[in-house]
C-alpha cells in the first residue's frame, strides 16, 4: 500500500502510514523534505515523544538527524535544527546531538543551546542538592 502513496505524492497520508509503522525517521523526513513543513514535523514529535518508550524516546533526535543529515539532493536545515535544540534541549541527548552537528558550526551559533542545557543542569543539581540535605536532616 505504501508504494501507491509514493507514486501519487500523497505525502501526508504517507507520513501517517510511516507513523503507524513506528518508522519515525521516514515520517519526519516526509514532513520536512516532501511537505516542507517543519512545524508539522515538530508537532509529530510532540505527539509521539515518550521518554519511557524506547521507540519514541529519541523522536526529537530523529528530527535533528533529518535536519542535519539529509538524503541526496536535499539541503541541510541548520536553522530549524538549532531552533529544535534550543526549544527541546531537555528531550535530546546532548552527546548524540553534538555528533550530528556539522564541524563548521560556531560556538556563537550554539550559544542559546548551551545556555539552555547549562541552566537545566544547574536546576537539576540544585534540586538534587536540596533533596539530599533534606534527607540528612
């Protein structure tokens, strides 16, 4: 059934089929490159993200991968990737994100992302420290 949708350019229907098959990268690739709709791709991630489910916990990382590692004849989507990192930094493993980033990206371009990650880490550390001191009392 899926090949029929490919030939007839029924992209949204194709993305829905990919999602039902849990082929998230293919669904996201369809939204980003075939439909040229990054908002739909992000909405897809919001819908499917589940940190407790192995198949769904990396859906934001999959979108980052789609942006930064496009198929042949497709252009890398650096600005949407940086926006995704800044907006959903807490749902993407930083080490895996860094592996996907192009080597020519500057620290200045990554500044907002770094601020978000460091702020989040500091908040977690404060919570951990305060819960540890309460347990000692």
